[in-house]
């Protein structure tokens, strides 16, 4: 490539998207590999982690909290329920709502798995310092919020 070539804004925007997507894919692959030995995939881990840290959640709301399609939630909760990590609990005030709740077995698993997950994340993110992390979080949040409100015509 010609050394004098300068990226324009459109080129950089596309390059940023590709680099960001590849980075996320690489990180997700390593995380998936790390939890595979526990008989879970990333989606199952995400649901379990949400319940472990945030408590019981309405099944209908889990998808938006861990960024997966709501159509997949019932399937994922079913799988976690079969593994005895999650149970369904009826809402006492609204029969239309069912909560997913982490079981004692699920908590025991997370006590073992989560510190390892956190250590892996810390290690993978160690290539950027704390200030860079703060800036990246701020900038990525800014991009995400803009994208969320952006109207495609």
C-alpha cells in the first residue's frame, strides 16, 4: 500500500467497524473456550451471570439485559433449568410474569466460574491501561447510544 495514502472519514469508519467486530469476536471466542468445560455456552453463562449478580429477573426482560434475541430466552432458560442451575418462579402479583431464579447449584457453579471469567477478562484487557479503558468505554458508549437512536432511511 502507498505510504502516502491517507484514510478519509468514511474509510476510517469502516475500518473501525471491522477492527471492533474482530476484537469482539476474538474475545468472545476465548471466553466461550473458557466456559465450554463447564458445559455452557456464552448465552447460558450470560443469563446465569445476570441472575447471579442481579437476582431474579422476569424471563421476558432477560434478552434486553444480556443482548440476545427474546425468542432465544425461553430455550436458554429451559437448558439451564434442565441443568438445575435455574428455576422458574411465578410472580405473586401478576400471573402473566414468570421469573428466572438462580438455584443453589447455579450459585455454586458461579462461585467457581466467575472469578476465572473475571481474571480472563482482566488479562485480555490488560493491553490497555486504566485511562485508555475509561476513554474506550466513554467513546464506545457514545457510539452505541448514537447508533441506537439513528434512523435508517
